[in-house]
């Protein structure tokens, strides 16, 4: 009886944990943010801003459409960072 209960409980726990592993990057950020890890989110956004700036510098000679897309991503990331900093 104990073995059956243990197997059933283990199966239930594993089925509940599966959605955590199947999250996208944005969903993981949202989950971390709601758990109170805003400082980690600010660090992640800071790194993303640096990466986007580096990519803009590398693509400065390429098509202006690509640079405009990257600048839009940069503005969005900076807005998110400002929002996170204002909440703290």
C-alpha cells in the first residue's frame, strides 16, 4: 500500500513540475519577477541592453532596417529596465 501511494505521489509531483521546464525565456523572467527576483531581472535586462548595443555597433554599416529593429529592441529593453527600477 505504501509503495502504491509513493508511486502515485511521485507521478503527481513530476507531472506538476513539467510545465516549469517547458517555459520560454520570457515566461521564466515573468516567473522570476513574480517570485521577487527583481534584482536578477534588472541584471538580465542590463546584459541584454549591452548585447543589443554591441549588435547595433556591428551592424551600423549594414541595412538601416536591421538597425531600426535593433534600436526598437533597445528602447523596449530600456523601458523594461526603467519599470523594474521604479518598482524597487
